[in-house]
C-alpha cells in the first residue's frame, strides 16, 4: 500500500512562511485527488487545500491568498507553500492522496505559529 511522508513543518513567527512537502511511496495515477488537511487540538480535521488531476485547485476561505498547493506527479509529491502565517494556522497538517481507488493519509507534520 502506498505510504505518505510529510515534511517541512516547524515553528515560525506570525507573518512567516513554511513549505510542506508530501512524498508518496508509489506512483500517482489519474484520476487523482491530493489534499492537505489540518487538525488543531480539540478541533475536527478540516480541508485546507486540494488539487485534482484536472489541475484545479481548491482553497478553504481561511487560507485563500496565503497558501498555494502544487504537485509534481512525476515525483509523486504534493506541496503546500504557506505565507503570512497566523497563530490560528497552528495545527498538525496531514497529506491525503486518493489515487487508483485507494485513499491514503500521512501521519502529519506539526506547524506552530507563535512569537
């Protein structure tokens, strides 16, 4: 089964930037759906951004204009560039890939926005 490994999380000051990356252990086949979710303590997991095999991105209202999702299918990776980070962006960010009839989750990477 495909496995996902996220990287790039960490501690950043408000207004700072981070780039999250997610690498899949296998090939990604169309049609696919790749996304980033996040879950803050005591909160439900929520969709942050996604992109499908038509290359159509979706962004939650709370990240529009600040985050950008991108993929490199040849390398089986999906990334999330985050700018203008806010304390409320603090959460564990999980990568999700739906490809070839299987939906796989990564273990997550912690993003903490604090001064």
